[in-house]
């Protein structure tokens, strides 16, 4: 419901205002209760082996502990590590601080991975040892021997964790690096919140810096959380500040007002709250990528508000005829873009799924609030008009018009070049770089510490390369031969050899890891393979590309369907698609020139750009069509707001370029480049293509009638739709078919305000008082019933079909005409099931009947309809205009005594005559009457009307001959009026059966009561 | 009564005579001077040889691990710890800034002395002991010579309670010296959260002639 419409306003507020108030409350609750998560791995598909390995490793680590890792190349001795640990132990919020070789918990998993990665024979030996108590006793005796004599703390440490000498380094006697130079620090409290993480990390960092300045890097989850959250806070302040500043500046330059911007930003805030509420209800949390939904909403959603604002800034109001068009365009555009994003909900990446849902929820909200609350606001407080903008828009329009061929060809060349070059460019790998380095802002200490820790692990696994070379497949094979449940036997052997259970604990924990891995080997296999991050990059890259290919196809099909629903024209949909391709070609060209690759995050820009480009091009096309190709008017209406919207979007998306996080910088740059490409394609290429596709000279005012614009067909007016209808009609009862038709009619009525507008305008020519929307719905219902019967007829015999005929009036007139041996023109109107005339005459009059028909929306449909008529003996003659050949053919048919049937109450061709209807004027096509004059054949007006019982009365009215008057025009005018006078009373009695969905009036001709 | 008095006097005389008086020439116990005196004592000797027993007790192991061997020391900075049980083990500081470590019949590994001392604290401990240092480099330990008991004296190095040892770090060191000669009789090192290694020294000889190949690298 529109806020400006005649709807109820409880307590003086519009329904939109009530919804907004509820949304503010729900949004506040969501903002307060939603959880923000900064971890990386939940963003990725959980099924990937590398992701599972990392998550398993993370699960082993203490969430409340940080790790101090020596700076690579710095001299850190165990004594220094001890000193630092000692110092840290004095901090009040530190529970434990220990020098260590590896963080607790990780050791068992890494050790298990190394055992699993043993060559097959060595692994078999391990399993044999564990199954043989005597062998275990012998090994324990050797372990005791190793502890005698010269003390080797490294070896002692190794035997302490591996008394059975199962690990590769234990077996070959080379001790692992024995220097416990890492420092593991566990917090006394729970480090859940960002603030707690930041506080604890600050204390630890200060203490470490005091005793070992420049020697240690801090890492682990709390450090990541602390640093990323701090970075995000800084970035958000900078980004929001810069974005708002730039948007405000651009808006002021355009419109010299900031008050309106406040209202626009308020609507954006409402859409963000709507999305946040949906996110809270669906997910309960927001990840670091999901958070960017706000940027996307601001970038795209503000377009709708600016378009609405511009409408009012041009001095127009909600009662302007342009308003319904704009409102529909905004809502359709929001649905299309939301649909494009919604498809991402099918992605394998949780981060994309979350973003998709949030944006798909937020954009329709932005469109709805823009066309209700905001429109209501500007209706009450209209902004001052800006004439200077109009002049600028005209200059741009003139430029496009003057150079339309050059621009159109350039656009085509861009597309062709992209089609040729892109595949080769994509194969170079420069276009997409999934390397996870893009996710690692190396200025963050946590990341540098993580890298140093990986080096540390690599050094500790000095003997692992050979094992790594085996690959994860060998690990899986080893694990397939693993026998779980050996831990108890190990404990028993150690007890027998004089070792307490604490000596068995490390081995038991390694065996437990192997037991788990035997059931699910993926994680450990990746870990053992040693390239866990490399694997992750590869897997994510492959998955992202697969998602992109799969979902882009789905999104594209969905978008094209929505575009078709908007335009009802294949040509316009193709123009939409061409604009999209051109925008992408420009984007990829820009990426190639700037040597900027797409990353796993900036790949997100692609669906976003699909939405943005379709958004712009949809608006441009709808307005171009509405303005009948008037480029000046279209540019005035759209060029200004779209360029402003693009600038604001670029300001919003460009702000992340200031971020310290490389992935956000890349995202911002790609998005800005894409927005620029979308604007160039939509504002230059598209209008040029559109103008070229039309007649070069605009029609004269008198001709600016309904047929001056390309004919558009509803979606049901196509070959497949008719075939489907006929197929269905053969299989279901007529009643059910009519019920289905009723449902379809109601949906169509609700979803097609512009069509309804045209219909009501036509009905107002014959109805007083002017009909309302209910009258339109009645017409749609009646039309649907006729269509259902039409389909039903298609599968029935002649006898069954003739059962539909009620009264046949005036048959004697037709018979006498026929018996006179002359042909006749049977002229009728779009009344009820007019196609039934042929059925009514079949078997009663032995005459040839030919129906004149305009070309349908496709040759297939023309053929289908011709075949349909042929069943009742009615031939079809397709007429394309007023050419002499058509005239000759019709004359020949009449001369042969045929009845030639035609519809006259809709203008086509160049011979049209204005007729008076009870409450206005309309154009009838009158060319056919010239043939009647030439052939001196009778003209018989015929009508078909459906009765309440569902049967149809067919009536032939009094015939007349066309006698030439003072001029051809006067002749046509006169006899067209005769026909109108016959049809008008019948239409007035049955307005719901007059199916006039195309405009009957020239736009310049105001209707006036006759 | 006379016999009783005489008997009492004789008994008193006998009793007091049995009480050992201060040894002639032995210095009085002065805790503060012990480190200096020990250092002087050790630094006067050109060479030292002795036999030792090394007893390792680890948390969670029921039986201690006992090793035996001989130690040769020669000033400055040369040390050979030669194990007989288990045979073949060797710790060698040839005095050129390196350390050689061999386990059993395995290959001897040569490392820089600083690195070896970092990873094998007993090397630093034993070398420091023979060079006259009672306090090893480990920070946070307090030196406390205890009054002699009989012919022995214990010098304890204990950790400040406010700065507990890390896991596996040295908790305390006790050096047993003969009194008043201040010859090393043994060293006991306790590790934090369990574990202890004890060296007992016997047949200590100073300034003897050492085997010619005592400090030759294997």
C-alpha cells in the first residue's frame, strides 16, 4: 500500500510509519543481541577437508590463551622464554605462563598426523608394536637406557612424550628441537568479548616488550579478535566518516540541500535495521563478511531513494503519471537485485549465504520505504527544483543522440573484444587469485605471529618432507588399517615397566586422535600433508569458482525472467543483457589495465554488479519506453539521479579502500570500477542502442498513438503459453480450468498496475462513472474465462464446441448475403470469445471464412492460432499493414464469395479513424472499409457475448454497404462511426467482456464526454 | 663423700674431654665467605679427578636411573665426564669453545659451548662447580650456605617464592661440600613439578696427572 494512497491511517500515521516504528524496535533488539564473530574458518564451506583440518586444530587450542612466538631470525633462548614467562606470571589476569615447544593440545594432533603420515611399512610397524606387549616392554627398557648417562634434555623431553618411540623422530634418534622458546599464556578469565581480548593482549604485549623487546610476536584467537576488532572499529569510523562526507558533498553539489539527505539516510537506516532483524532471526550472528551487507545496502538502496527524491525535485508529485512508472521500476529493480543476491544463498560459502539473505531482505525494504515513507515525506515537503541539472541532462542527451552510432558501435566493440579476449585472460590466472594471503593483513601482529608459528612447526617437522611427499591419499590408506582402542594396552605396558600413567598420557592422547581420524580421516590427512593453508587456498578457489559459475547462471536466468516480467519484450530484455555484458567487459578491462585480481572476497562484487547494472538498465529502459524514446526526457529523469546514485555508491564502496585490511581495499576498488562500468554501460551504451533500435524520426503528434511504440505482449501471449494452456485444457474439466483462470487473472491484476491503468482508461470511454480497479479485475476474470474456454475448445470436437453456442441471432442475414453469391466483411470488436464466430457458422452456412490477423508475438504462435481456426474451417490471412498486396488478396477472397472476418476496434496500420464513444474518443482501424467500398460488398457487424450460464450468444447485426463520400478520410470516418455505434451499446452492457488492454487513444488527446 | 666427688670430677673431666672442641686451624663458619673461599679452593687446583654416581629421579617413574663414571677437569675450562654405566656416554668440553656429546656408541655431536650449555644445564653446572662458582647463571635463585653439619656443608640455591620456576625449570640446587676443606662431595638439582638429578662425588684427587688423551675429541 502506498503511503500516499487512500489507505487507512491509524492514529494519523501511515502503515509504512507503523512498520518503520516496529522495525526500529526490532532492529534495536537485534543490534543489541546479535553476536559478532571474527573467526576466519566459519566463513568457509565446512565440508572442505582443509577447513575441517584447521577447525580441528583450532578446537585443540585453548580459546583463552595467547602464544608468544619468537620473531623469525631473532635470538630467543629458553632462558629468555623462562624470564618472559616468569614475568607474565606476575600479571594479575594471567593464570598460567609456560615456555613450550608447542601450544598444549596441538601437540597430540600434530604427532598423530606425523604417525599417520609414516610410510606404509613404518606405520605397520607402529601398529605391530602396539599389538605386542613384549615389544612395548623392550622399547620401554630402551627408553630407560636413554635416560641413563649423559643427560640430553631434548631426548628426555621426547621420551617423556613418546616413551614407546612411535614418532618418526623418536625412531631415528634425532631429537626434535629441544628449546622451548614459545611462551603459552592462559588468561584467568574468559576472553569472550572483544574488550576482554583487547585488554588481556595489551597487558601481555606490554610485559613481553619490557623483558624481550622486539623478540616476540603475539598470536592465537584472542590476539586475532583483539586486533581485527580494533582494526574494524578504526576502519568503520574512517569509512563511515569518509563515505557520509563524500555522499553529502556530492548530494549538495547536485541539489544544494542536505535536509533531504537526512530523510534519505533515515530510509537507508530502516533498510539496514530490516536486514539486521532478519539476520538476527535467521543466524543469530554476523560474520566479518556479513557485516558488509550495510555497505551493499547503502550503495544500492540509496539509488531508490535518490530516484524518488529526483522525481519530486523535478516538481512532480505522486499524482503525476510518471509516479506509478517510477514506483513500479523501483520495486521491480529492488526485486531483481535482491533476486540476484538471493541466489547467493545457494552458495557453499556460509559467508555468502549470510550476506545474500541480509541483502535480499534489505533491498526490498529500501525500495518499499523509499516509495512509501520517503515519497510521503517529499509529497508534504517538496524539495526545491534544480533547473541547472535539467540543462546538463539535455547536454548529455544531445551528446548521446548526436554520437549514438559511435557510442553504439563502441559498446558493441567492447562486448566483442571482451568475448574474444576474456577467455584467454581468464586462463592466465591473473583475473582470479584465491591465495589466502589476501586474507592476511600482514600489518597485524597476529598474522605475522601465525606465520612465524607455521615456520616453527615446519622446523619441528624437519623429517616430515618425506612423509609429506606421500600425500594425503597414503595417510588415508594408513588410517584405513588402524585398529582403534590401543590406549589401555599402552597404559598397562608402561605400568609394568615402572612408569606411572602420566607417562602414558601423551601416547594415549595421540592414539585417541588416530582413533578419531580412522573414522573421519580428512582433517588429519590434510594436517599430515603439511600444506594445510595451501590446500585451503586451492580448495576455496575451486569451490568459489564452481559456485560462481553455477550461481551466476541461475542468477542470470532469474534476472532475465524478472526483466521479461518488467518489459514483456524480448528486445528490451536483450538490451538489458547487452548492457550487463558491456558493464562486465568494461570491468574486466579495468581490472586487466590496473593489474588487479579478483579475490575470494571481491568475487562478491560480481553478483552485486549484476544487480547494480540491471538496476540501472531496467530504470533507463522503462523510462525510455515510457517517454517513447525521448532521450532528453529520459536523461532528465534518470541521468541525473543515476549518476548521483553511482557517485554515492562509489563513495560508499570506495571508502573501504582506506581500510588497513587488504581484502577490503581490493573489494572497494573492484566495486568502484564495477559501478563506473555499470554507469557507462547503462547511461551511454544502452540509450544509444535503444535510440538506434527505434525509428530515426519521432512520430508526429497525431501519430503518437498507442501503436507508435513497439507492441508489447503479455507473458501469456506466446506460443509455449498457448500450447501449455491447450495441453492442460485437454486434461482437466472446464470448471477447474476456469477456476485456474480466475486465480491467474487475480494475480495478473495485482501484479500489473500499468496494464490496469491502460485498461481503465479504455473502459472509461464507455463507462460512467469512471471504472475502478474492481472493474478492471472483472475484465481480467472475464478474459481469463474466455481464454480458458478458448483452450478448452482446442481439444474438443465440433459438436462439443457448438454446445458452447447459445443463441445465433442474425444468421438469416448472413445466409442471404451468402446466397447472393457475394462475399462479405464480418467486422467485430474485441468482445468476449470472438473467435467463436467460426464455430457458430460451421455446419450452418457452407461458406469459406477467412480471419484477418496481425502477426503474433512469434511465428510459432501465429501458426498455432491458424491451426486452431482451421479446425472449424476458418482460414487465417496474416496482414502486415496497408500494403497493396494485402488489399489485393482480400479483394480476391471477397470476389470468391468468402466471408472475411476482422477486428476493427483497435488501431493498427496507417489508416485509422477517430470515433466517438459514449465518454471519449478512440481510434479504429478503418483500412478494411476501403476494400468494402471498392468491392461493393456488404459489411456485417458481428458480436459474441458470453451469457451468465457460460454459453455464448453470436449475433450478426444489420449489414451496410460502404458508399464513398467527399473524401476517403470522410468515408472511413463515417463508417467507422457506424461500427462504433453498433458496438458501443453492447460494450456498455458488457464492459467486462471488452478486452482492450492496449491504449486506444493518442496520448495528446484528452478524453471528453461525447 | 670424697670418693663420690672424685668420681664426679673424673666423670666431668672425661665427659668434657669427649666433647670435640674447634678443630685446630679450621676457620669459623661465615656464610658470606663460603662462595669466595670455595672459589679460591677450586682455582688453586690445576686438575681434578673424581668418580661420580648420577641418580636421576623423574616424576612418574618408580625406579631411579643410576649412572656411574669419572670426571676429569683441567684449568681453564676443560672437562670430561666419562660414563662407565652406561658405557660409552661422554660429555666433553675440550676448552676450545665447543662441547662434544656422545650417547652410548652413537656418533659424537659437537656443538658450540653456549648452545650446549643452554640445552644441557648440567654441563654448565659441573663446569661452574670445578671452576669455583657456586651460583650458576640461572637467574632468580638465592644462594644460602647452611652451617656445617659434621664434616659437610650444604650450599643451597633456592628460588624466590614470588618467582616460581617454569614447568621443567630448576627449582633448587644443593651443593654438598666437605668441611672445612670445601671439596665438592655432591650436587643435587631439583626440577619444578617433579624430577631430581643427584651427583655424588668420590675419590676426589687434585693436581694429579690426567691421561694424555683426556680432552681429545673422539
